[in-house]
């Protein structure tokens, strides 16, 4: 995967468009185009095209038909009849083509003139993204639905355009996960990082280890208020839940239809308390353990000295790999205290046998061993930037969250990197004055700060730029208990990130983004999204 520059030849496509339409578009000054993320190139002409009372969508091959279904659904929600036709007579035409040029995945061209709407692409994902742009352009009018006359050439800057969701601190139902994916797709995100295991709960059914669902998926109670409020008080309510493998298959298929890859996260070797509560023999002390009822980092982790630990993870990963077909598996690797390993005879024996200098190298041994297991099965490992400590696994990718230093070091060493620094892309942080906001973990990450984030650090050379796969926002849910609260924390900040990871850097403009927000809020209102409404100060 790599980011793409603008050095694309589109003469062939322009010729095809002209041939298909048989007319030259009239040039005109471009009014503000309200699409988010902003396309690479927009050429607006005078006037509008009014969609017919019944919209017909030309779609012939499987890629076109699978994309056309989403347009039918959209027009149906607008109470406009729509149907797919297998010829070229549609008022909207989806057109796949083969290009002699190397075009990035997700490339599309959208052309609207007096004759109708054409979306051209070399891929199903490109057709889908063209449809998302078209949907954002549709306006209600007394005479029917209208779209402006224009042509758009567009493709993503980065191939990793991600949103994360922690379902362990608080659990969210399958219907909401699908809604989360729908909203991601609307803004051309393509990677959903699903954080499935934690100290406070294990959320994925593993058939070989049934107690992960029966025991590890539940905690005795949950902290009330903020962690800093002492003494701590608890609600006294057993809390939890998990996704069955059938539910996960359903969500994965749902995401694939929307060109979103799910990256599952199975935490190791830290953040282990929930799993240890079900299988205490996997810890250094043997327990007993309980799923955490507080937030934070805990000393009890998986024992790196026991072969049974690696057998457990290999068995777990076998089931995970069968559910998630994506390239990357996230293994966590963050916030793993070493105090238990320091006192564990088996861990110390492992260090001696493997000639490991310290416990950081023991963690590196752990991660490298898991990486070999994944690589042998055709997958790649990705982890938080702590996996750099003690030596990075040979083919591992790094998710840089503690600032950018880890990502810079990994990219300079030739590793793939996803930038997700806490200072700009942690959506569990406050968005305004804490007194005026729901309780959050801390921090201050307003909309404008997200918009101005640049995923490629200045310290990287031009050659090293291609090691930055993209960027992602993380949504940790210690203080986010409801689906409405998730949406409040994610939107509209996700719109800013969408533009960061899709649009050309030189085209990003804060004032333009602000001008496009009202139309986006109307779209979010249509979907009844509980987004945060920015203040005037937020938009300065």
C-alpha cells in the first residue's frame, strides 16, 4: 500500500467521457462544492440536471450491479422509485472500464450534464465512492431531485483511512456497528479497527475457549464518574456482552459490501485481565483474576514463559483469521507492565534460553513469535508503537499513538506505519471546554485541530513517505456508554479526518471545509446522527 501523488494521465478517460456524452461542457466559475472529503478535481458548469420521477440505473457487470444497489436504496429513502436496468438507457449510468494507465484503487470520474449522470471507474470501490459523492450532491427541489452539472475526477491520497471503536470498556450492539460502518462509508473511510479484547471485557466468541464468552465477556460492575474522582464509586451492575461468530461474519460481509476492511484487535501480552479471569493458568501467578472494573493499566498480563500462552493465542488467531479476511491483524502490544515477568521464574527462564537482555526484549520475542505465526498464514501483524521496544518484528506495521516518534522511527526503518497520534486523532478527548461537554478521559482535540493534522511528518524523506499507509482516529470508550455519545464524539471530527486522508494536501482549506459543513449537517440530520454542533468559536 502506498499514497499516491497527482501524476496521473487521464486523457483516455476524458476522451471516453466526451464520446459517451457527445457534447462539450460549458465552463463556468465554480461555486462551493459541498462534498466531503473534497475531491481532487471539480469542474462545475451552469445549471442542474433534474432526476426523473423514476430513476433508472444502468448497471451490467457484477461490480456495477453491486454498487447500483446502494443508489436504489438511497432513492428509495428519498421516496423516489428507482430500478436497475441492464442496458445503457439509465438516467444514472455506472461504467466500468479498463485503463492503460495505472490508476489508484478507488479512482472514479463523475460526470453530470443535461443528459444524465455517468460514474466511471476501473474498480467496484471507485464506483461506490462516486456514488457517495453523487448522493452528497442531490438536492430537493419543488420539481424533483436535482444535481448540479459538473465533472469530478477523484481518488484517495492514502489507502488507510480509518476509524476505530473500543467495544470492550462499553459494548455496542451489532445494529450500531453496522450504522457506524454506514457512516464511515458515506465519507469514504475504508478501514474499521475493531478493538475486541481488553482488561474490562472480551467481546469475540472463540469456540475452542467457551469461557471467554461465558466469563471473560462480563465484569462485576463499572466505575461511576471519572477515574480521578476519589474515592471511586461503582454501579454494582454486572456488565458485558460479546459478538457471536455468526454476528461477526454478518458484520464483516456488511463492511465488505461497503468497501471497508475490518482490522480486529486481539490484545497481547497486556490488557489481559478479562481473559485471565476465564483462564487463570495463562497468567504468571495463576490468579485468581477478575475482569477490571476500573480503567487504566494493570500488572497482570499473559505469561511469556509458558508455552500454553502461545498455544492459546495460536488457537484464538486460527478462529480470528477464519472470520476476518483482511491483510492485517492487530495484536495490541501496548501498555504491558513487566513487573510480573520480572518475578516469574518461567519468564526469566525463557529470557535466559533465548538470550534476551531484558523484559522489553521478552515482549519483542512474544510479538515476533506471533508475527511468524501470522505471516505463515498469509497475514500481517500491526501493533501499537510499543512493539518497537526491544526490537521490531521483521515485517510488522506500527500504529503510532504516543505522538509521532514511533511512526517516524518505524517508517525510517522501512516499516509500514499508520499515524494515529493522541494529540490530534483521539476522539475520546474533549472537543471544547470540559465544563460544557460530557465527561471525557481528558485532552483537547477540537475539530480544527483534527483538520490541520498532517499524517506525513516533515522528518521523513520523500522515499519514506510511501511507508505511511495513512491515518486513523481512535475512539476509546471508558467514558462513552451509549451509541448517541459515540456519535457525538466522532462527528463532525470524522469529517475533518476524512478530508485529511482523502483529499490532496494542497487543496485542504479550513474556510472551505467550514462552508461545506452546513450541507453535511443536513445529511447527518437525515440519518438522525447525534453529532456535536460546533460553536462559532469552533469554526473560526
